[in-house]
């Protein structure tokens, strides 16, 4: 009976977690570690949200894990793990204690925008402050290059080692619209192991995992699944 109960618990547990992988970027940064994609962003021209679970290994420099560039517009979308975000070539600095991401801890970070609104930034479903953030009109340029793990200073390159990301990323998704605070809160409070509904996703984590990988980026098994299975098999559940 006890063995049967463990099997049933194991089946239920695996239904509610994401059978995916974590990407780990080296602690010693270089220009060699990155992922490139040519995404179809036609569905986010007038609004989007980028959300990711982030566990950075450094907080003493400005590092970037999401850089979308087209031609000379190399800061079309730029998401940083420490201080700065950019939208349509305008950059904004975060400030305030609520915007600090301590090294070695998981955070759920989102930036969102729709045409005519300002860029918005959230950490663990709390909206933070961006200096000089104002309403931005216009639309997203299509046909660009997305780089995960570096800041593009020209499309497809121009990397700097001191701006490279170091640490872990998980479930980075680009949504087709500006998510509301309620929608971001729902994603956050479901927890890091929950799956993401793909209906409103323009670029999924699975697509990022399938991108062209360069350098010494490691794909690690989802530690949530490993922990749950281990606990069940050891009899602690």
C-alpha cells in the first residue's frame, strides 16, 4: 500500500512541474557564452512582456541576459539583471531597495510595455521604479537578432565581457502583450516549478533552449523535479 501511494504521489507531482532545463552561464564572464535566435516578433510590435526566473551570481556590475537588436538599433529590447533596461534605444536605470537582486537567489523578473505607455519593471510581482521612464509610442522593429547572455552593441555582436550575464536562467518567456500586475502575480505565485500557458507566448523557453548555443553554457535538469522525486523515493513525503 505504501509503495502504491508513493507511485501515485510521484505521478501527481510530475503533472504540476515543468520538465525543462535551467541554463547556467559561467561565473567568469567572457564574450563567448551566449545563445542566438532569429525570433518572429510580429505579434509583439505594439506590446510585450519579458519574464524570467533569474539567479544571478553577481550584483556588482551591469549585466544583461536578453538583448534584441535590429541594425543600428542595438537596444531595441535590453533586459539587465542588475540596474538597467532599455526599450526602443532608450535606457532606464532601476532604483530603490525593492529593485535589488541578491546573488544566489531566485527572483521572478518581468519588463512590460505597450505602445503609448512607459516601460514597466517587476521583481517578484512588485512593480519597481525606473528613472526618467516616460510613455513611449511606436512599434517594435521586426527581423532582428535576439541574444541571450550578452549585450549587443551591434546586431549579432559587439559584446563586452563585463556586461555578460553570469548565473542561472529558467522559464524565460516573451508574451504577446503587456501583462497586467494581476497576470504577473499569478505567474509568480504559481512558483518556479509551474508550467506556463503557451497561448499568449511569442517566444517560449523551449525555443530558447533550442537556440544556437555558444561557449560554456550548461543545461541542467530542473532541480524542482529532482528534489520532488528524491523526496518521494526516500520516503520523506
